């Protein structure tokens, strides 16, 4: 059994929703658009989630293609979230659309589409996720 732990911190201090996200000494900004009370200084939290999935998919595809010696050219992954909420019940559907700037044979394209579902973030989102909370003393 392999265990992996990742740690990231989010700090909201000052502006209504501008939040600094830090991991490994790298900082990103999350915010809400002005029509939701934010300053639109960063991506929305759901956009960050989609970005994690899309970027992980592109990286996984690049790694696989490189091992196979396939020239994909640029890899573009678009992630679209459709989220429906009724009361506290939420149903989410995410669709990934993958494209390559280089022409690839259909068998390579199909294999890469299969591999797209094997990225670590994709597998995490499709597997049971157990969330817990605590207050720091």
C-alpha cells in the first residue's frame, strides 16, 4: 500500500474574499468576481478544482506520450463543471475535452483518451473521499 500526503494552506486576511493559497513556497490567489462581493483577483475555488484536474490530465498525457515516443504537439484540456444543487444535495458532472495540436493516428488518440482517466487527480475525484474538520487549539 502506498500512502501520499499533500499539504496546502489558504489564508484569507483583509480583502473580502481574496485568499492566498500556499504550498511548497509557491503562492496562488483565489477570489470571487465582483458580482459575488470579491475583487476578481484570482480564480474561483471551483475553477481551481477544475484547473487541478485539467492540468493533471495534460501532464499525465505528456508523460505517457513521451514514454511512447509520440509527438502530440501542444496538449489542451478543457474541464467543464455542471453543478446542480437542491437544498443541501449537490450533484456534479465534470466533462473533459482533450485536443492535440499535432495530428495523431486514431489508435493513439483513443489510447490517450483512456490515459486521461488515469491521472492522479481524476482517480482521486472518482474514488471515495473522506473529509474531516478540526479547529486548531
